[in-house]
C-alpha cells in the first residue's frame, strides 16, 4: 500500500525507545542541542552524524528512572529558557543565540533540571561523536590491531590519539 | 545417546570441565591414546567462530561497551567484574540462571562454556617457588604442601612451551624464571620506578609481568594454528589470531586432532558414581542441561576440573554408603580451608617527569612487583605477603570544561593534549586458609537441575586487614621515594570472590587425616579420581594461579596414565 506523503506527519525517523517518550518537537530540539554542542564545520557535526540517537539510546537504556525524568524535564526547560531570553523556541533561535544559551547553562547560570540535562547530553554527545564511525575512521583514527607497543615514545613524533575499544 | 548404549557411554578417561585446567587433562589423555570424554556444563565455544564480538569496532556496540541498566540490575554479581561489558558479557554466567547461597558476601564469577574463564582471564603467568610451597609448614597454617618446586618445575616448563609465555629472565629466587618468549617493553616511568626501587630496597623488584601472549610464535604455536599477538588488548572477546592462550585455541582443538576426544557440552555433572563393591569410582552421572535426561558415563579414571568451587560441589554431591559425606571425604574437611586473593587495595599517582616521552600502541599486560614481605623470614606482624601489579602510561585528554561548547569544544576533541604519566598498582594478597572459611551444600535450595546449591561462607580476617595496611604504607613509601605526586590509596572493600582466584576445599597434603588429595592430586580415599584445578590448592600464595593449575593437571594426567597402564588404579 502506498501512503500519501502527508500521512507521515512525523518527519523524524524515531528510534525504538523502551522508557523515554518524546514528541517529534522534542526530538528536533534535542537534535539541535547536540548540533550546537558539536556543530558542523569543515567536518561533520552532531546532526549529520545522528548523534542524538546515541544520546537517546543511552539515556533510555543506561540511566536510572530519576535521571530519565530529569532529562525530559531539563530538555523542556531549554525551550522555556530560550523563550524567556530570546522570545523564541530554541530551534527558532539564531545559532549564536543557541550557543550563548547552552554556554550559559553549561556554566550553571540557571537553576533547575536543565543542569543535569545538559551534563548528560554534553557528555553523551561527546562520547557519541568521538566514538562514531566517522570520527574513528577519519579524524581520531582507531586501530583495532596496532601490533606495537612503545613505552618511551617521543612526544614530538606522536601523531595518533589512542581511543579505547 | 541413551542409557541403553553402554559401550557408547564407556571411555578410557572422563574429564569434568573444559576450562583452563580440564583442557590440559583432555590434551594429555588424548595424546596418550586414551578415548577421552570431556563433560562441559555449558555450550561449546569454537575458537574464532564463536567469538561474535571479536572484530567489532567500538561504534558497532550500541552502548559503546557500557552495560544497560536492566542487565546490570539482573546481574548484580557478574556486573561487578571489570570484563562484564557489552563486548564480553556473553561469556559470563548470568546471576539468575545459576543461583548460590551467600552466607557471607561472595562475588562468584563464572564462565560456563567450553574454555570456561580462560577466554576472559588476565593472562598473568607467574611461577611459584619454594618460598610459596614451604609457606604453610614454615608459618604454621593449613598443612604442608606434599610437593616442592622441583616436583612442578618441569611441568611449568612443559605447559609454558605449549601455551607461549612472554617474559624476562629476572633471576629472582622468589619468582623462578621459565620458558619465555620475548618480553614487551616497560614504559619510561615503569623503568624509572624499577631503578628507584632497586636503589632503595635490597629485596624488592619491579619486573615485566610474565603473561600468556605469543610475542614470537614458535613452531608448536604455529602448529596450533595460532599467530603473533597484535596488541589489540581486546582479549576478553576471544582473539582471532590466538595471540593469547585460551583453552579454545589450544588444548581442546589439539586433543580433538588426535581423534580420541569426545566433547559433550550441555552436560551438568550430578555426581561421580562410586561402586561400593569394587571400591572405586566407575563413572559420572550427567544431567543433560537442555533435556534434563540423566545419563551415566563410565571410565576407569576420572579427572575433576570443574573450577575450584564447582569441583567441591561435585565431590560433596557424590555420596555413597562408603562416602556418605561426599567422595573422598573421610576426614570431614571437604569444602573447608578455602581461600582466595585479597584484591582490595589500589594506589594511584602521577609522575611529572618524562614530559618529552609518551607511549604508543597498546600493551595487553603490565609490570609486576613480586612478593617482598616475609619471603626469606617472618618480619611483620602479619603472615605471608602480597604481590602487586604495577602499570604506568601517559594518557591524552580533551578539554571539555563547563562553558566550552560549540566550535571550541569540537577543536579540543579533535586535538587532544598530553596528560601526566600515571602510576597505578593493586594488591594481590595471600589469604590464610581456615576451617571457618568453607563451601557446602545448601540443605534445601536446588538449582534447575535438582542439584543442591552451593553455599559459600568466606570472609576477610585480621591478617588481611594488616596486610592491606602494609601494602598502602609500603607502596606509598616507594611512590614517595620515586617523587610521584598526587598519591591516592583506595580500599574497594570488595567482597571476596571478585579476585576470581578462589581456591582450596579439597587440598593436597601428605596425611589423609588432614587433606583430601595426595601429592599426585589423587583422592587419598579413591585412587582413580584426580582433582587438579583450584580446589587442590593447600595455600594460595600471591601468584595468579592458572599456570600452576595447568602444570599440576598435566603432571597428574601423566601420573594417572602411568598408573592406569600399570593397572594400579583398580
């Protein structure tokens, strides 16, 4: 059966979640937050790498119920703060405003669950990004079998950053 | 195979357990031409084929190797083990499937499969010396070991040559040299610490830890189909090159190649069958793990290598009118005098020197500090001593402080900076076997196969606490003399068990009144049953024990074959 495209109201492809329930707006918000944390430059950013899927999977599977609740509350608080400061939903703000707001949240300038939310989201975005296929294949290249160990290696000759498997 | 096929159920030898030591019994018997049945309670794990995660890249693990909360909650015991992660959790027993009774807290880490825990081990292979074997007699605990270093030395060599051990000839009487493949490098800071310790202490040494890695494969290893260790440091997944020693890549396929091996996975051993009239064990009663069918297998010689505590369980559950309290248990000591290694203490620090140097590549092992306390004479207010793992490296870090977001964060992530050298060490303390530390059968609780659950009652004592305190004091002093900064000691307070070095319960000794096994690992009271896994250990010393289990098993198998041939086992 072919469905007319207007039936697919959610343009986001949601990943299956066991505990968290997100609207497509919330997903879009989270996606933009991860992109603000690690933006596209001359290399791919979090949005292109789908890093927010990893953030959601980890919060859904690897954190406690209370953390999940705080995560959801804090996510909404980002929007509340952006409306308060810029009169706009977060995703409607300019990239400069988005960066400014998240930087201020990261510096713990506000109260609320938004602090725990950003701590989790920043950490997981970093992890999802640095442990993505893209970064581990192109930028911080992972060697599965280095076949060597040097215990006194000159710093000046060091070109590789070794990530753990 | 049903119970009506007696011939098909009769073998020349039966080995219970296809793990670290059972693999050796299988290899020795099969090579000597005995039709050998190996019983394994878990599934088969074929080398390479059954290592599902071995070549996975980090991003292929959904949770980047972290254990989801639900699995953690379902496995409060197994998830305490450092190797219980997304890439290797399939090699661990799940808590709910194999319950046991903790009279006192004991984290029993198990791997029920062909290969057992040899897939997951830390691959450390230090020999014992006479300072270890003579310990109980000199210091007046447990009973005297019925063997000395000279009895086991040729078997250490035998096992080391086949397994492939990387090490240096260090010439230390307390840690005898073996048959070594080349060592890997120590780091700049490890070498520096080595020189500081040498200069300040007469009897203390920092050496490269001997480990079961093929740094330069010999013909015997190539014949096994194994290749050089490529420093993946992902050993817990199983190595596609056979770069480290595990049962799956070595002894089991070697035994199978002879055509004499019958490997039966999913075989839960209920008991060893004892024939009161013949006055000997005649076979093994097995419950098929899947069908629950009860099947008896027969052989004139039986090797029990089920893993220390499960070996105790099988013996305790093997009752007959001759042995109402468990096979060979005339003195009532079966299950008692169990011991372990104290792994509670850690010390960490930073070294601010050697800024122009770092490490490159990966190394699947570390440095090692052999026991230096009470080695040549008693010198402290506690008995025995500890060895210590020692390892140093230089990490790189990415600046992600609060307020760093966006392009700056991304730049920092892509351009890591060199951190300080770290220096970490952990205790491996000898514990004293005592009658009050024991395992037994629970009177009412049974497992899914109707076998009584093991109850475990083991605790630390005052000697362990004093030893831990001494480790912290001595290591702090050594670190201070090296000029290390930011020295931190940590007592994990972990329960016994997490060391995964539980030992004893069917100890060796000269006197049948005070021990279960003789100097050949043969039950004093039932000559055709041998125990050469961790259950046989009279004392624990400080070395990682697998190498000693392997050497004892090969030695016992050789003796059992000779005795069998002479007709002395009937």
